[in-house]
C-alpha cells in the first residue's frame, strides 16, 4: 500500500472514530412517550428509589414530577401540583427540590411571580411518593428575585437566601415547618436581576462560600470562616465587559479548584461574544472562547432576559476530567438558533490569550444531532441511564405550539473512559429514618468534592466540583457530581468531601477516603456532622466497557481451551479404540 493510500485510510478511520465517539441518539420517545412538553425545572430523587426524577413546569402554573421507571417510557408523570392550588395570578418561575424541614423526605420549593417586581416562595411538603397539596407554606417574605437555596447556618437543612426590601439580605429556615427569617449579611446588597448567586468553595478550604452578583455589574465574594460570612476579594469584582450572562463555576483546568466562567456580549446587540475565566486568587480575566465563526457564518449568544438568562450548563460529556458546556447560539446573519457543545480542549498556539490557563473551549460545529433541534431555548446535561455518562436534554420552541418540547439525546460515548459519581446527603437521620425509608438522593446544596489520582502517564491528576451550588433561573444542576478520570483505570488515591460548617466550627467538616474504585458511585452520609471520623460512605459499582470486554475475552478463551481439550480427548479415545481392536485380532502364540 502506498503512503498516500495509507494516509487516506488513516483519515477515514479517524473520521469514523470521531463520529462514533461523539454520536448522539434521540431517545425522546423511550423516555417521555408523548409527554415531552413543558419546561425543565429541576432534578432530584423524589421517591428515594436511587433514580433521578425530573421536575417540569407546564403552562407556567402547573408542576409535574416525572418519576423514573424501569419500563418505557422511562419517565412517567406521577406527581402533580395542578392549576388552582396556588393563587390564580401566580406565574411559576422555578422549582428547587430539597429537604426543607429535616425529615429526610424530598419537598418542593416553588417560586412564583404574583407581583412583577417581587418573587414569592411556596413550599410543598413531600411524603415519599406524593406532595401535600393542602398543608403547603407560603413564606411571609418576598424577594426581589428568585432566592438562592443554600445551607447558610451549616445544619444540613437547606435555607432560603435572598434580598428583600431596602436591599437587606435575609435567610429563612423552616424549623418544624415554621418560617423563621433572620438577617444574613452585614451590609446591604444591590442585587443584579437576574442574579447568578452561588454557594461554592472559592478560597480552597473545601467549605462553601457565597458568591453574589450585584448591580454595575459587579461581583462580591463572602468567605465562610467558622460559620460566619465576611467580605473578601478572591475573584475579580468587575467583569471584562458590561453585558454579561450567568456566572458558572467549574474546575476548568483540572487543578482541583473552582474557576469563574462568564459568558459576555462584546457589543450592545450581542453580535460578538466571548467566554472569560477568572481563577481564585487572581484578578485577571482570561478569554477561553472568542472564535464563533463557522466558515462564513458568525454565531453569537442569545441575549438574556430575566425569564431565560444567558447561561452555560456545565458537565464532562467525554469523562476526560475537564468540564465541557452546553450553550444556545444564534446565527447573527439569519434566524437560526440551536444548542452547541463546547468541548474543553488544550489551549492551541493560535489562541495565545488562554496560554496562562492551558485550556480553552472549542465549539462542536459538526454535531448534527443537536442541529436537528431548531429554535432551541435551553440545553443541559443529564445522566439518563444512571451509567455515569452524561447525556443531553434540549428544550425548543415549535411554531404554532404554546408549550415547549423536551428532547432527550443519548450520549453514545464509546471510548472507554472512567469516572466517579459522588452524592453527599444530609445525614440527618443516620441509619434510622422516618417510615423506614432510607433516602439516597435528597438534594443537598453546598457539599464539595475533590480527588487526586495518577493518570496513565504517571502524572498527578486533580479535579473538584461543588454539589448544587446554584438554584435560580433554571440552573438545572444535578443532585450529584460526575468527575471524569480519563482513560486511567487507577484507583483514586484520595477523595475528600467537605460540607458547610456551623457557627464556631473552624477545622471540622471534611473527610478523606482512599483507594476509591473507578466507575463507582459513592454516596456519602456525613453523620454526625461535626464528627467526620464517623461519616460513612456506600459504594456502588458501574462496570465499564473494558470489564465487559475482558469478561467476553475470558469466556472466549475458556471456550476455546475447552474445545481444544475436547478435540484432544476425542482423538485420544479414537486411538484407544483402535488399539483395542488391534489387540483383539492379534494372534496369541502362547496359546499354541
């Protein structure tokens, strides 16, 4: 074969491998049947069956919880909050599942607009498989925007944080289902609407801090120290451009610490766009994506609005240990609008602006499966089959239909990479939960996970993630963290989990596990909260493709050996029979 033919063959195989690696499969009918209408609102294991359920808003007035099932359609509408339960003028804007009264049952917090300038909060109490539609609670406080659900006081029960009148900050707890609101921060906050507030570790101590977006736009960081929040300059306080989207946080470059990702519009009409990154402890903004040109076509971000702000949805789709993103882009010279995958790749020599980070985003223009969904308005990651591989959910608007449609795309990622999936619970009831129900998935905001391992090249590898760090404006974060390990099948040397701390607790609140098996789900139960040595963890294994292939190869070798043994045994038996016949016909001279 000539060299040119060999190069052509290699190029062909490379195209085939790329297609197979990045191929997506539309499984909407398998998941939802004909019930795929509505707006994605949140995720959580509502009925404690170890499978993540989907919360969907319809007609801006109805909440439907689709429970995961083992038979198609795999998500069925089972729990409803219908029209007429809430005030008739209420317009639902978000849903945040969580255990708000500490009974280890998943409740549902709903935000609604009754007054256009304020956000009202309603909480429906959960009872394993149902929501109580008669004993719900309405907070006696209204917020200027959707609140941030966080664990402000470190008791592992979600609190409701927001800005009320006169720019004062308060957090509300529901002790024995009674609303108790208290002053939160020491100074007033002029919050930007829509805000991108977050509850995430920003100073590398494994304890969640408070990130606030204010008017200007400006950013404020309030560091948690001994359970108190105090103002500090950890991240740049001024964005690189005045028109910004929602802030996101991810360990972008794999150094074990969270980075601030910010999508921006470079002009007033958002014809030119970029994504910037700021590292903790640095005051420098670094561009990690500025090229939005596809041949002769220029794409850009869709300008945000309060009901649907410009945002990135983060997830490691190829399990290489570096988080990727899904985003909605529009054609600046036409009307096309669709979802695109942004892959986290090494910084190229042609983009010197990202050299200090070493990583950048690259847009996957060739994803025809995403391009087949026109007029997309939202796209996020979701582990459909609970196998550790993140699939995609895309919401789009169809002309002539009042309701949005939800599409499910299975990620047929075939390169055998590894992962660890970590879920941190509240640990409120330990081993004796009410009703003998052991919840393995009540959404808990604030825990932080970081691992250290050695990759296949012998280099040290780190990654970290926060659990449910944001809750407002369709952040659509998963109730667990999926951390990619790449193609290294080594054990995780160290995996550290940290939780929010109570007032006065300085050093407690973290625990380390060693020798964690790859392709496993670790469920951490931090009970008691102030005694990390007593925390427990349950490990569930998810066999990878290599394990299956090894098993097939082993079985094949065994079958092959058995066949060889059988053939040799058969040949030996034939030889013995032949020898016996010859012995029977032999003339015995001794008998003469």
